[in-house]
């Protein structure tokens, strides 16, 4: 009986170690940018610009040598206090934003309705400048998307929604904001959910292969959702249960005790 118990303990330990061994990820599943030496960067990636989409909030400021003549082209409002009401005490003015409607239009002072949806920032600036030059000589126009954000969830260290101020962010930069993938994240099958003109697309990106830098999803667009799937190790651990490490430790102790007691 002692002999059988000892064999059982050794066998259990063997299978526990075997489970841990086969659960381990290989180098090709973990390392980023594999074979990058043979990849050349795409020209499209270096010239990437996001396109204006419905529900974007645009801050547009028109400037000129004479500030007075730009007043009709700049929407100004009194700053809002902490109570959510206009701060009449300070009377401080802030620049209003323009909401892009579902048809891709904004209502711009003097110019009226403008179609900006589907255009890049540069294209919108060119369009505005050509129209404002009728009224102002050499206008300077600044445009920024104020509600540019991306969301990351799944097997990342800090899942959440992140505001972007530069309007140009790569998938790797986004993952860095979330403190990178956990060791359990699938690096070869990252899901990017993107909506363009009300149509959602679902795309997979493999960041272990260096050629993903030429992917249309190397740069993220506003409101993109990035989901990192768990790898087989995490899935198997969930199937076995959260106490796998405790079970392995207990078996190890039993084997050690049985060796001492029955040798």
C-alpha cells in the first residue's frame, strides 16, 4: 500500500509538471517584430492621417494679422464652472467645438454647412482656407479633434479608454499606454474593431511578424477598440481552475513527505 501511494504521488507530480511544460509559450509566440530585417516600411504608413468621422468634436480656430476680422469665424462661449453653469464671475471665454453630424457636416460661422466627414485633417484645412480667403487675406487655421480616443481590453496590464492628443497613434504605442500585453496575451491575433461611416470592420493583427508595420491597422483611428485574446495557457488555467498552482505545490509536498516516510 505504501508502495502504491508513493507511485501515485510520483505519477501525479509527473503529470503536473507535464501540464506546466506544455502550457509554456514558445519564443515565436512572445517576441515582437520577428524577421524585421527583411521588411521595408511602406510610404503609406509614413504619410498616414486620420479621417474625420461623425460624432467627432473639432476645435477650429481662425487667426490673422488683424484679430478683429477673425471674430465672426470663431465661436466663443463663456467658460463653464464646476457646477456646470456659465462662469459669469470670471467672464473667461473659451473656444467652442464643432460636432460632426451623422451626415459628416458641421455648421461653420459665415460659411454655413460644410461637408468634412471622410476628409483628412489636411483636406479640411485646405477646404476651410479656400473659403475663408474670400473674407480674410492669408488666414491661419488650426484644427484638432478634441475627443480622439481608443479603447484597449482583454489581456493587457491596464485595460481602459485612453484619450489621444496627437491624432496619430500606432497600435504599439496604444499597447504601451496599457502597459503592454500580459504574458497570457495572444500577440499573433490582436483584434482591432473600427467603425467608418457607421460600418464596423473586424481585423486581426499579428505583432510577432514585422510586416504588420505596413498594415492599415498599424496606425489606429479615433474610437478604435483593441482586444487582446488570452492564449492557450490562460484558457487551460481557467478550465482547470484558479488553484492549479496550489494543487501542484500540494502534490510536490506530498511527494517529498512520502519519500521521507516510505523510503
